[in-house]
C-alpha cells in the first residue's frame, strides 16, 4: 500500500454515522482522533523502512509483545530490540513481509489497528488478519501487542 493509499482511506461507516445519515436532521461530522494520523505515519515509516522517522514514534524503552511458539515470538524490551525484530521479519521472509491496513481506531491512550499481513518464507505462505494494540502516551508508543487471528498458523510460518 502506498503512502497515498494510506492517506486516502476513508473511515468505515459506524452505526452512529449510518443512523445520522438516515436521519432527517443534518449530518454531524465526526472528528478523527489525532492518533489515527499518528498510526498512519508509523505505518508509512515502517513500510518504507524509514527507521529514523519510525524511532520518533517509539519510546526508547518500548515493550513489544510478539506472541506464539516460533523463533520471533518474544517480549522485546527497548526500541533497539523491537526494531531488530522488525528487521528479522523482513530478513526471514526475504523482504516479502507486507502489511495492509484494514481499519484504525484510536483515543488518547490507545491505537488499535486491524491489519492483514502476507509473506513468503521457504515455500510457506503467511496470509492472515491480525491486530496491533499500541499503548500511547503523548503520541508515543510505549507498549505494543500483536494479536493474530490464527496463532498456530503464524507459529508454523515462522518456525
């Protein structure tokens, strides 16, 4: 997904928004939380390999939780260890690891991104939905959790 694709994605219709559209009263614009834009900036930096920009969004003591029973599963402590795990994903997949954004919701304390990842590794295919939850403070990621739709298949892919 290119930078322009990421920025041009309109938010999905919510039940509240749809009800407002069918109401005889004028539509009320719902504001997008600033952390949604923060996530899109993180996504662009990640997908383009711009680690200097990416670093501006991660606390130096960030904790990243990668679940599972595979070589990359761990709790990474610190920006350096977290970024090394990102590099390992790209290296192990021969640079094929790719993420598409499906939806993003955010408030002052969290960003929740619904994503879809694809990758190839030694003839195995990863093609799966997952969620990343960021704990945010002042626009900076302090803790992150990955939650995969089918963890056993992710374990098999990376093993």
